[in-house]
C-alpha cells in the first residue's frame, strides 16, 4: 500500500448512503475519520443520501449503500460497505 503521507493529488470522494441506517451512519463516521487522519486538508468528501435523492443514485449507477467512490484522481474506484476495514479502504483509495 502506498504511504498516505505522500499523497499529492487532491482526493475527491463521494459517499452514497441510505438515511440513518446503521451501516450508513458507520460509513459516514469511518469516511470522515479516514479522510481526517490520512488526507488532512487534501480531500473533498461529498455525502449523498439516496433516500432524499434517489434519482442521483440511479444516474450514478449506485445499487448498494453505503458505497464510497473515488471520483478523482482517475480512475474511479469503489468501496462498498461501512468502511470499517481501514486497510482495505486505504488500499483502494491510494492505489492507481
């Protein structure tokens, strides 16, 4: 896994959740924690609640929540689940 401290590109993430479902609440907390700990001020995290914006999920091809999508840098990458396995999430986010 690449060292997160050497991350240069601005990381843009989009997290799709479903209301206050337990996995969604955990995913939000875990995503914020991972971003704060490993990407400091070099990230942007957008949270989209598909209960409030279901068309957005359909348009973006999201069929399962929670889903975290690395929008930038390219290529896009997805992690599905509550993001509790930090090692796995970081591997997906920092690898090209």
